[in-house]
């Protein structure tokens, strides 16, 4: 019997299944209502074999998400088609499905007066573990309870997790197997926001809708997997833009329901920290994490990735990325501002102009020791340029860009290194799109070396918003034995870093 002739049962097969059910089980056939519920249930898998238009065999498997146990619900082969290996083919198909769903055991009941079926199951590795007296009624026939164990094949298996990230202007889909990166595909809508000089939430949400399917397909292609190979779905549910988050969440929930897979709603910022696992195999803790992007500037103390993430400080106004965009506009540079200012600053003098360093004065230390403020710096640059232009004095865009960049970098690195020293943490992790800034990396390397701090900077495509970091965090939760999220979670634009997973 060729396994290619086996296909998943559909609701349209119900009439044919009931005909064969009564043909095979005259005295204890299931009711049509019960069989219909079985076919439609999310936790069951039914397979059928047709010969022409005639159904000649079917079988059903039950595997509840989160359980290690699977059960053969029923198996039937038309009397005229017996002896052709159809039952064995169906059993092998369902055993493979149970393994794919991470079952450790498979159970079934078989009539004590059916030696042919018993021989089939024994030949497949099942063992007779119990007998249920008078189980089959109204005939009063005992049932053998049989078990197939394949726990050894599942122990230590790393989950394959698909992650979806849509918190801002980048649609990210990543796939990991445990701690190993399989795919990381990012689709950016940055060009669509360029004419507005910043991210427009409505445009970002629409762009996510358009990009999700092709991004998902490409990630699966890169990983050489199908959706059926995925063990779980992880998705960002905050912090971020509400509408953008909702697009990713909706897609993740649809996948979870349609594939009958568990879903994990996770924190975008904590995902940035966990991504280091993909490069070194684990996250060394405790660690200080400096996350710098267009929407966030945060300083975290991570004692444990899943249970103990503390927010030390964050921006109280503009994030660093926002400041780069706004200053770029003042200087007549294009959006996004970060790369443009980096290029302009390359030939400038970072000491040409002493721009202010926000929240670094002694008076700020008690309340804002690890917080950031770039609004005043942005205003200072704008006023400096305004005064120069009003006087008709020529000025160097490169010098202004370099001096502005130096002020931002000085504040970011100083506060991050101070946090490492104050908390006795010998390592610093950088994350977020602004990490692409050459001067930030250079100064961080120099200051960390001076203080004996290990600096971790993941590859740039893992620093910017991406689905791989979300998949990684989901995988860590699964391997730690965490229960999946319910389907009731929503988008939380201001989700705190202390909430690693939303339930």
C-alpha cells in the first residue's frame, strides 16, 4: 500500500466514513454526531484511503496540545480490502503524526477476540499493558489496552518555533530549532514612511498586511520546512504600535488555530536580549542590555531571561532613533536619519561643537541615573543651525552631524557602562537598529575594554527588529516547560519588560 494514497479526512468524507463504520462495527458503531465532532476537533487527525470513489479505510488519532500522550481513536478497513496492508499504512501514518506532535506514548484498545489486529499492533512495537473486562458492549468482549513508547526519540528534541514580529515598520518572520537559527526574513516599509519623515502607524499596519504572507513563505523556504513542521508560534504583542502589533497577532493566532499549534505572546524588548542565544548558544547572565532603536531607548538588567528582567532606565521623551531622524531633517538629510548622519559624520569633527548631554548632571543622578533624554539635544542642534543660518555663516554639516552623534553616543555608552559597574555585571549587550551606528560600536568597544566589560553585539540583522528573536524567546519558554498563551491576549503598546510572556 502506498502512503501517497493516504490523505487527511474532511467533513465531506463523513457519509462515507459512517457507511464503513457500520460495515466494520455492526454492534458498537459510533453515532454520526460523535464521528462528526471527532473529524472537526482541533486535537484530532483523521486519515482516509479511497479506491476510486469508494472509501476503503480510515483511522483517527487524538493528541491534545501540551500532553505527551496520543491515542488511536479508531481504525477500520473494508472487509473486501483487508490483507493488503492498508491498516499498517494508516498506523504508520498516524505514528509519524504523533511523533511530529511530540508525543511520548501512543495508546489504543483492541478487541481481545481480534488476533489479526493484535498481531499488527505487536508487530509495530505496541505492548499489551492491561485488559479492560467487558469493554466492548453489547458483546461483552474484553479490550486489550496497548501502548507504543517512543519517548526516547522525543527526549531532548528542540522545538521548531516560528516567530512573527510587527511592532513597528519591519515585518519579521524567523524560524529557530531550539537555539539554532533556521531562517530570518525581514521586510521593511521604511521607504513608504520616508516622505513623511517618520513612521506613520496606519501605513505601517497596512504594510504588515501586505508583507506577511510573502515574508512567511520565504522564511519557510529558507528553513526548508512546511507549516506542518512547525511546533509552535511566537508573536510580539508589545511594546510597539498598536495597529501594527494587531496585524502580527492576528496572523499568529490564525496560524495557531489552523495548525492546532500552541502560541506564545512575548515581549519585543526581551526578545532583543534573547537573540544573543542564536550566536553563542546561551545567554550569559546577569547582563546589562542597552536597546536603542527608533521607538525605544532602554537599559535593562537581566538576571534571568524568562523570570527576572528589570528596567533600569528608559527615554523620558524622544528615543535615540527619533532624535537622529529629527536632526537629519534639520540638516537637510534623508530619512531614516541614523544612516544619513553616520555617513555625514564620517568626515566631521566630533569635538567641533559641544552639544548638551541630557540627564547627566549631578542633579539628575538620584531620579534619572539611567534614564535618557534626547529632546533637549535635538532642540540645541536645531537652534545652533538656525542661528548660523540667520547670521549667514556657512557651517559644516559633517561637523554638526559628528558633534550630535558624539553627544548621543556619549550618553548611551556612559550610562550603560556605569550600570555594569554599579551592579557588578561584567557584560554588556547592545541591541536595536541604532546599533548599526559605527561610532556607537566604536565607543562601546573602547569604554568596555577600559572597564573589563565583555561587549556583545549580535549581527546587525539580529539587532534590528526581527522574527528570529521572537522565535528564540518562544523556544526558550517552551524548553523551560512554560505553558502556552491563551488566545485571549491582545496588543499592549506599553507592555513592561517585566512581562516576558502574556498569558
